[in-house]
C-alpha cells in the first residue's frame, strides 16, 4: 500500500502540474490571432501540459493494474489541492476561502469514502 500511495502522490502531482501548464498555454492560444488549431499544436506550454497529462494517465493505468479503482480514484483528489495552489501561484488566479472550503469538503468526503 505504501508504494501505491507514493505513486498516487506522483500521479497527482504530475497531473496537477499538467492541468495548470495546459491552462497557461491555452490562455495564450485564446488571446492570439490566427488559426486556433495551429496555435494550440505549436504552443510549448500546451505540448508540455498534454505530455504531463499523458504521464498521469499512464501512471494511473499502472496503478489500476495493481489496485481497485474504488481505492485509486478517490486518492487522486490530491489534484484539487495541487491545482488550486499552483493556479494561485503561477496563474495569479484568485482562490477564495469559499473555494478552499469546497476543496476541503471534497477531500473530507474522499477520506470518509476511503475508510469504508
């Protein structure tokens, strides 16, 4: 189980970073002129974000080959915390107290589900 928790942590970190980097790249794509598809496919932030999301997916598949989905999926809610912190730090997105409360409730719910 310790190895599983370590890999879930790695997957959540990689996935969370991937979400934020992808959002950063897409904000640039949305603000520029020209073909949206060409801008998307040539944006290094988008490419890196997609690569990190793919890495998350492959780690997740490896976890599913060893553990129950009902155990692994709830543990990946660490993504919510990672994304909120990184979005605030790297994208200057406002993360309000109400949003933190919601994230806290999600994590609390996952902890409760995990104990059953």
